[in-house]
C-alpha cells in the first residue's frame, strides 16, 4: 500500500467517523500502523502533523477557506501575485487547439503517453509537441478506462507509449525544482471551456473558490451551471486546478477523479500553502 493509499483510507475513515473525531491512535490502528509510524508518514506526505492535516478536511474549515479564497484571490490578482499563467509552485501556459485541429480530431498528431506514480495514486500523462494534453488519476481497476478516455479525446492521433517519459514529467509536476522551466498545456475545448479553465488557473494554492466566483472570473457570472460542467470536463487534473472549486455552501462536492482524492489534494496544498488568517 502506497502512502497515498494510506492517506486516502484515513480520509475515508474520518468521513465515516467524523462525529467521533478519531485521534491519531485510532487512525493508526485502523491502518495497522503504530502511531509514530503513521505520524511520520503524514509528516513526510503532507508536510504537516496529522491533526493539522485532518483539520483541513472539516466542513467548518472548508467554509472558512471559501471565504478566504474569495478575498485572497481578489487580493492576489490585484497585487499581481497571480494571473492566467500562474499555478502554485509552477508556471504554466495554456495553448488551445485550433478549430482546424479539433475538426481533424488529432489526425497525424504525435502523442507520447505513459503511466506514472504520483502522491495521489496512479496517473496517465500524455503530451503533444506543444505541451501536456492529458493528466488523469485512476485506481488500478480503472487503468483501461483511463486509457480509453485519452484515446477518445484524440481518436486519430499517433500514440507512442513510454512510461519513463511520464514518470519524468510527473516528477516535474509534483516535485518542481526552484525556477523550473514553465510547463505548457495543449488543450482542446470550446471558447467557453477555455475561459473557465483559464479562470481556474487564477485560483491560488491553499484557497478555494465557488462555482459562481469562477463563472464571474470567466466573464459569465450568470452561467454557474455551465461553468460547473466546464470545470468537470477539464482534461488535465491538478495542473488546471478544478479541485479548488467547491459549492457555495462550503460542501466539497464531486470530483472527476474521486471525492477522496479531491480532499487529499486540498489538504496537501493547504498544508504547504496555509491561507492567511
């Protein structure tokens, strides 16, 4: 069992027994580990104590982050600390496929794809000569389904599979070096989807935003429902941070790659980028 799987199971246990607020010893016992070993895994994985990490998962904390997220986003944008090309420790640029390329359905496009391990489980990563075109998480039983989704998005492309390339790219994404070269994303989508995905890139790490906030940032404040659909259709997980969007009520909500993984990513980011109090 990987550290991510242990963390995911701990989160599932906490959700089921939230009213009891299980302590470190209870969580460690559930995983068959000693409290000290479990504590060490948490510190290594999240950079925070289990108590601080789990606090990030409560509904009250989510509501607090939602309020802070709106203010922090506004402040960051106004002060120039964030923008369409910025994302947590990485600088990314989003390059859209042209209408002609979309119509051709990827015909003749060379795509290199591979499977890699990440802090959040197995991932399928694919790139074109213009950038990363796909990043999805999956559980072991979903490997073929994940591959089918990728090939359906680019049905006429020329695929080459090379896991070492994906592993190297995963290292760049999840363990970025200081002053690393920008990561380029190559996506296909409608004009509206592109506006929403660029708005997602503006949400700073360690904060959350509501669907209505994203809709406003995308220039369509009344299109909250359509914004939610566009958020859910994002083909590049983590880098285009749809995991930072929650409902107006503060409820974490669904996630294309699983609600437990969404909670894990949010807690992981919050531990590294705590919101101002």
